[in-house]
C-alpha cells in the first residue's frame, strides 16, 4: 500500500520493472483546449493527427487520466499539483475582468523546476486563464522567464480580441514583466494563433542554451471556440454536417493545424540536438465541448457520456500521453492502466528531472498529486487508487434561478461532488449541463462523426432531473458509459465513498472568489 496524505491508497501488484533510463533534462508540456476523448487519430478518429500519433506510439498513453470540468480549474490543478479546493478554484472558470486570481502563495510548476536546477529556463506560450487582476498574478511573476499569449479565457484566433472586450495578446519578455515591460503584440494581428504560438515555441527552442534545462509550457488555444482555421486545413475533410453546422470539418482543420504545430516543435527539438533529452507531456484540459457548454464545436468524447462542464466521464476523463526521455524502451508504445489526475503531472515531471516535488513543496502547501513516473517510465503499478474529481459547493442553474441569485459555478443546478476509487465512481448532486434546451445532449452523448455510430448520434440519455440529494454510483470497469446507477444496490460503497468525499473536502477553502465583482480596469486590453 501507499499512503498519500491521510488516505491509504491500495495499489495493484507491480509487474516486472523495465530497466531505468536516465531522467529527462528538458520538459515540454502541451495542453490542447477542449480536445475530446475520441478526437485524435490513435483514438480511432478519422481526423489526421500523424505527429501526435507518432509521439504517442513512441511513448505511454494514459487510459484513465482525469482533469477538471473546465479551463481555469484544470490549469490551476496542473500547475500547482494541488486540488482546486485548496485555493478556491473549485467553482468554475474565471470570467473576463474577474477580480480573482490563483493565489500568490501557491507555488507553480516552473518554480518547482527551478528548485530542481536553478539554471533552468521556463517559458510559457498560449492561454493563461489563471487570473490577471494584478501584475503579480501574470505568468512572468509566477516563475516563467517569458510569456506570449492571452491572459483571459478565449479570443478570436486572428484579431486576438479577447473575452475581456479588447485586444488580449501579451508579449512579456522577461521575469517580472509588468507595467513598462509587458506590451501588446499588435504586430500579430491577422496571424492565426496556432501558427503564432508554434512559431514562438520554435524560436524559444532555437535560441535556448542547451547546457541549461528548458521547460516549455505550451497551452494552445486550439481547439476551443470560435471555430476558425485557415481554409487549407479544412479542405481534406468531408464529414456530414452536425445539427446543421460544419462544426466537425472546422474542428478537424483546427486539430490538423495543432498537430502540425506539435510536429514543428518536435522537429525544432531535434534540430537543436536535445530531442533525446526531452520529455513531452500532452493532454487536454477537459472533455470536448457540447452545445450545453463550450459551443457548437466538432469535438466528441465517444464512447464516454457527457462533456465539458459536467462530472460525467466525458467531461473529466481526458486524453493524455507522455513521450521521450527517461521512458524505458520496453515501455514505449504501452498504455498505462493506472488512475492519473492532472494534479499528478507536476510531481511526475519533477521526478522525471530527478527531483522530488513532495520534498520541494512549501510547508502548509503539501501536494495532492503523486508522482506516476515509475508507472510511466518503468511499468510499475500506478501510485493512486483514489482521486477527488469535483467538489463544488455552489450552483449555477440556467433555469429556475432563485430570487437574489448572485454567485455561480459552471452549469450545474445544485452543489455537486465526484470521486473515483478503483472501479467505483460516486456522483452526488447534479452532474452538470443544466441547460433546458440541450440538457439531454450535455448529460448524454454528443457525437459529431466516426467512430461514433450514426445510430447513437446525440442520443437523449436520461436527463434527470437531479437534486441536491441525488446519488449515483457506477462501476466503471463494467460500465464505462455510466449507464447503470448502482447506488441503491451498493449502499455500503455509497456510504464509504461519501464519507471519503466529506473527509477530503473538510479542508476546502471558500470558492466564492469566482463571484468577485467584475472590474473593467482589470481588462488586459488596457
């Protein structure tokens, strides 16, 4: 057994271990935005992703990788290695001009990297979405040596007009790059963001002093809405229209362009002569969007139920793999069956560098993440059996909002909680997508093309209604589509898992910062 915090996590017997390989010197962390479980070529999609597929086939795919339901919560968990309940990010995404940011007492991944090796250079390119209401909350004050990207949650791919209501593309060229240093990258108007971010990533690699470790954080805008992409990437695709839209073809073009970008980054590492010393981690930030949350995009999570903003597997179980340095030869091409959460990425990458994140963490800010490096690099058993998936005490009903309603989370009509332990998954409350028009889609199966069967397309799975007292229990080994609620026949499991949720959540901090009043002066356009 392995003791993580106060909870004993029982692991399976480990297989024979592969020979250890040297740790990674350089790290590249790629995040795709709103990428679905069934969108990559290696997952059976008819969208061409040859560069990503090649990396995945030479690395280790994660079969049970969990993220949060939406952007900001996942990015917070990813960069801190800690559950959202520790810093008030459990109640949804940061909205434009929100007077709330990831607290400054949280230590982020680039800061851990520099604790392993002070020579390390850390750069971020792409989407931030962790708050910007003061300069010290922006990337170059949080451990990154440079940053090019947008502070807010989404923007136009060409004009870079953000959801802040103005131009949101910042070039922050050095550490602590605030007033008088940070500048708007007006010269990039008209350049497609996937091309722009790839070009900057390639430039960083080319100019890096290879004697020092490099950490490149590359959270692409793609494949988030709006559905925009140069026409040449869409031309090869002829998918059927989805609900009267061209969404799948546009999405396919966006993903193909992203795949090209990943290929260009890989080639830049090879040209620099550091590819064999580099470990690349690739993941989504949440499940594919559906009309109930995230827009009319062409992504899909088949065969999983639900999508972005929900606690169903389609919202929380994401695509991920790791490839490159430190992975033993016999592990390459494997699929890791262990449960992994996005909080595990930080300690895993630090272990790949030869460090121990638990020892490096500040007192009082102990990690919830555990290193999965031995599982990924050597084929050992996974390091966890239990993971808190969601714990949101707020509600955000689209319908029947009570008088005086002020504060909201992401789309669920009641507070809700989700936990997985081994084969069992517990859901308490409304699992999400409380949208009258699209409720059956958000809680069912949003399908946009093969491999999802035509006769299953956008099926109206039971859509509640769920209340604050709703309890669902699923056996994910026999029922990965969450079709059969076993709560009434397995009361002992329900009691045990509910008590575990309550115990973990007992230390949660207030999440109402997401409801802080909007302040136009916080617009990154200013």
